[in-house]
């Protein structure tokens, strides 16, 4: 007895008998029913083959692999002949007239993929959604039709609320078939679109559990998300409302040669200390650099930030730190953290560049 919750499967064991019959009917059948004549198009050979296949389809009373094979062949010929619109009409009409055919999801998948290939995305999305919402699943060559439809919907759906549901379905139903790291990353991005920041960061934390995941087009995704999650989880008590107030506080701490005051304004996460020619990947190696060990009354601070500073980043030249490298540039950045409006737009002392700027 079949399990009704288990998707039907097309094993692709196409019988030689069907193929033989398809050839024999070319010579012995007088043509297909007039109801199918709209679909008998193309070259002479294609019309002949379509006529034979439709005749066989009329004689195949029960849904099953034989009928699936015939419908596939008809659709393939219509597509090759350049009649994609008639192929789509044939498949959608068949599904409408045969609502109990367990393979209707597969037929509509062919329609959806046809529309996607032609650039008609609204129609493609419509049929992908119908597959997910209205039809039982079916396996084709071992692949779930609903899995294919959900995966496509995450790629083409513009509505983030709908896309969110599709990602959740992929994770809950097909977690063994997807790259969970990548799926959690894009789930988090979708939460961000909706302004659901806490859920976004929980999804990013799931993404970080899969260190082998690579995000196409974002080579440093893991490093960026580690930094963002660290900031999310931090107290953020070192931030200041304006760049001027932050520089004034640091200037006062240096003038007093007070390590405790100075360290109060150093970012507690994602802080870096590096030379100008180092790569950003070296940030972590200097995160715990002991600034306080070099602070003395000899340190001097420039009156103004560098001319290269802008509305989101600023550089402040300081000298007198040590004999070997006396010049340090303190680096400040404006915080981009829309998850918390009280923190977003504040400023932090985020790092140090050693030596004169090249």
C-alpha cells in the first residue's frame, strides 16, 4: 500500500514497448483526435510523431509512468519545434482536466521552467507557487519537484515576506538537499530586508556553524558576518554620539596619559592595529595590541583629522608613541547598525594604522 504522504516517483524506466508502439502507430493509426489537432505542428516528421503520440495518449487511460513518458515526448517535440506557448497550454490544460493525476506538479514544473527560460518571470513564479501550494510532491529522477520549485522561488521572488517562507520551507523540509550555510545566510539577508534584525542575527549565527560554506560574489562573507555578530552581541558602551565628542575624549585621555581613560574608548570588538601595507585579513592578529604600554606624556595629537577623512571615516595623526614607530593614525568610523536606532550613526574608535601614511 502506498504512503499518501510520500511523493510519487517517476523511476524513468521507460519501457521498450512504449517506444515500439510509438513507432508502429505512425503506420497504423489514422491520426489523433480533432481535440489535439491544435498541437500537431512543426515539420512533417514532427507532426507525424505528435499525431502518433496523441493517439497513444488517448489510449493510455490511467495516469502513470507510461502517460508521463508520452506527455514528456509531446512537450519536448513542441518545444523543439518552437511552439513553447502551445506546449505550456497543453500541459496546463492537461493538469486542469486531470486533477487527480499525481504527476501534475511535474507537468506544471515544465511550464514554470519554460516561462523562466523565456524571461516571463511573473508567469514562472505563478506556476512555481502553484506547485508548492496546491499539488502533492512527486520525485523525478530522484529529485523532488517541490524542492526544485522552492529553490527557484527563493531566487526569483521579489517579495521578501514570501521569500522568507520559501527559505524556511527549504530548511525544514529539504535540509539534507541544500547547503544549509548558504541558505541561512540568505535567510538572514531576507530578515534584514524586513527589518527583523534579531531573527537576522540568529540566522547569521546558524550560517557561521558551516565554516566550509562559500557565498558566491562575497569572498569575505564569513569574516564580515563574524564581525557583525560580535558587534551585535557586544555592549557597544565605547561608542560616542559624534566624531567630535569621541576625538575630544581620546585627546583628553592622551593629554592625561591615562591608559584607563584611553582604553574606555577603544572598540571592544573588531578593533585592529596594523601597518598601512597589511591586508585586512591581518586584523585579528593585532586585535589585542597593548596600546597602554606605549602611552606617555610625549604623545601628541594633531589639531584636525586628515583631509582624506569623510562623513563615515576619519583619520587622526598622533606622534611620540615609540622610538621605532613614533607615528600612529587613529582610525574612526561611523557605525552602520540599523538593528538599534540608538547606536546607528554613532562613532567608534575602530583601529590604528602604524607609521606615516604612504
